[in-house]
C-alpha cells in the first residue's frame, strides 16, 4: 500500500513537472503564430468589435446627425444665394421695363423681346403714376386677371397715350393697393418717366402768374392777390384756384420742360420767362418780348437780355411739374418656392431626428428585452439541474420513510417528514419560478382564472415563511367571492410576489400592514386591485422612475422587480399599473387594472 502510494505520488510529480514544459511550448507556439493571425484577421476583428459596440453605434448616429446638419447648412447657403440672385434678376427686369420709354428703337425691341414678351420672365408688377393711381398690372396670378395685351400696348404707346388709366373697380383697387404695399416693403419702387419732357400751362395776367400741369392741377404761383409762393397749405391752394378761375382760360402758355429736375419762372409782374435748370430759355410771354413762336437767334438774344434785367430785380420761382411713374414689383414665383425650401429642410431634419430618436429608443429597449429574455432563459436552465437533483433526493427520503415499519417511526422521522413536506412546497415554488422565467420572451397563454384565488395563494406562501420575510399583516378586502379575468396564473402570481416583496422591503424589517382591495368596475369592464402599505414611501422625484429597468433605491438588487411587474401586467395581460399615492414616511399605494375580457 505504501509502495503504491509512493508510486502514485511519483507519477503525480512527473505529471506536475512535465506540465509546465508543455504549457511553455504551447505559449511559445501561440506567441509565434499570433502575429500571423493578427495580420490576417485584424480588419475583421476591428470591424466586428466596432459593429457590435453600442458606443460606436451612438457615434454613428451622432455623426449622421452632424452630417445632415452640415448638408442642410450647405443647402441653406445655396438657397440664400439663389434667392438673392433671383431677386436681383427680377430687379434688373423691372429696371429694363422702366428704361423702355426712353430707350432707342433698337434697345426697345431688345427689351420687349428679352423681357416683356419673354414667357419665362414672370413676376408681379404694378405701374402707378405720381398720384398713386394704378395704370397697369401684370403677373399677379389669381389675384387679378392678366391683361397682357393692354399692358404691352400701353408700354409701346406710352409717349403717345399719356392718359391711360386702370379700369379696376373699387374692390380690385383695394386688393391691388394692399399687394402694392406688400411689394414696396420687399422692393423699393422704381421711378421712371414717360418721356424726357413734361408739359405745363402758364396763366398770366396783370400782376399774377399761375403754373399748372396739363390736367389743370396748380403747381406754383406768384403775384398780387395770391398767397406767398412758399405757402403749400390747403387754404393757399383754394385762394390760388379762385384767382385762376378769374383768368382767361383760352390763352394759357403751353410749354415743355425737362421731366427730371426743377425749372424756373422769371416774372416781373408783366413779363414771364421760363428756363430749365441749366438756365436755357424754354418759353416766354409778355410785352416787349418777341412772339412766342419766334425761335431764331436774335429773338433768343432779346429774351436773354430781358432775363438779365429781371434776374436783378428778384429771384426766380423754382417749380416742378410731376410726371413720374413708378414700377412696384415683387418676387417671382421661383423666389417664393425657394423661400419655402428652408422650412421644408428644417421640417425634414426634425422628422429625421424624431424617427432617429424613436429608432434609437426602440433599439435600446430591444437590447434590454433581449438581455431580460436571455437572463430569464439562462436562469430557468440553471435552475433545472438542481431542481431535478432536489426532486430525486426528496423522493428517496419519502420512500425511505414510507418503507420503514410503523413501530420504528419516532418523532424525528415525523419531523423529517414535515421537513419533506415543506421542502416539497419550496420545490414546487422553484419549479414555478423556473416556469415563469421560461415564459419570458414568448407569448403566454391566458385563460379565465380567479384573480382572488391567485392573490390568496401568493399571500399564503408568504405567511408560511414569516420568519424569512418578517411579521407582516396582509389583508384582502373584496365584495365578490369569485372574480374571473383572463390571466396566466404563474406570471400573475410572480407580479404579486414582487409587489409584496417591494412593500415588505419598504417596511425595513418592521412590523407592518398591507391592505389589498379588489373591486370590479362593470361599467369599464375591468377589475381594480389596490395595494396599500405603510412603508417608507417613495420620494416624489423617483415616482416616475420606479418602473424603469435597473432603477433601484435599495443597496442590493438589480432594479428589475417592478420592471417585470409592469411588463407582465401591461404587455402580457393588457392591463396597467401605476402609483396612486406615495408619501415619504407614510406608505405607498399601487393600482393594478386588469380587463375582464380578452
């Protein structure tokens, strides 16, 4: 025997001595082969590690958002640039239209072919005179009917037809006025003239001279019986019109002065001479002056000589005959569409962020559920082996006791038999736990069952193990003897156990009370179960988080109990659970609502 022992020790020592050599050789071989394997497989390993990393996925998500933001900012810059170019193009077209009346024949034809008659050039435009009266409009879309032929005819014959007026009724004029104000706020109106000259009328009598335009509107006055020429009030205008009415209307002096800029009236009480802004003689009337139709050099010299004498007697009267017109224009339809593009882009961005956020949350929840399912399956698998062994030992002990003669059964055997009964109950409960875990991740079968019976069985289990959980009073209040609802008894009892344990833990090992109230609400088709304890309660900031996986205020635990309860009640049974009331230091009330029908 001693020799065998010595030989076995020697063999073990030899095996112990040879093992390190083999390990070292294997390690050397591994170290020699490692670089080759790394050089061959490192891209796949790197990509694989990055692909399964949640941090990498988060970085990819954030990087995608940054890339989309950069793309939207780039598009916004291009949109702004295109919008400004289009606005400048429309402004150029409007200026070309205003230039048409004074352009040469060749230039006018170019403007009409490239701008006015070009169907691709389309923008809203309203033409008014100096009085604000609307002459023509174009490109107003649905607001006004397009009268293109009349507009082009008016442009062609501007120099001939100076009395063109718009034929819009009152409502149309109001709509056009509102649109014109809107366009002026966007683009300053462009001023232009029908022609380079504008015509006026001069009324002269002994001691007074009055200037009017061709429509009879008074422009300026000077002389006896008239207000001061600098007075522009309504009363002064009325006095001047009264004097004008007494003058002979059949013989006014018709003259033409430059449309742009001021002209001057020289008047000494008898003679009147009109000059332009540069001092050139335009027209005259009065005694000791050549005839008004005379235009030779000698006649002009006589007028200039008289003009020098009149200039020494007093300053001339500057006047301006209004004849300007305005082009009010707005943005083209393309600018309007471009202006909407940033809003659309921002909307798409928010939609993408919303979809991405929802997708990211679903991914996170899916990962959590996968973890729960995997953990549950593994727990059920791990519980299976010891349960089978424990079941076998219990059966052996039961057979041993049953096979013993009755006269040999003493008190110890009876105690063992009682222990076997309790162990059998615990084994049944372990089997129930394993069955519960195995059902996670699958759709449980719901059958009509008495919810009160499930509650009472769960409470009875806790009462039989009072030393383990503490001494607590659990009471049920229910008016109905039977309350059938579609349920899975094992999962529902698991939910109730978690609620009981949560209440017991909240009592901190002290003697406490838990009241369960069950009520049927026929009008709503549900059964309402209220769990009320007198534990330490829940802090207000934690009420909304207690059902989140991983959240726990206890030093020990994974924070999955109430998360499992919520999933069992809401996802598996179609009910709902909520915290009705929780006061720190006084207790908490949970409410479970289960539908009566599937």
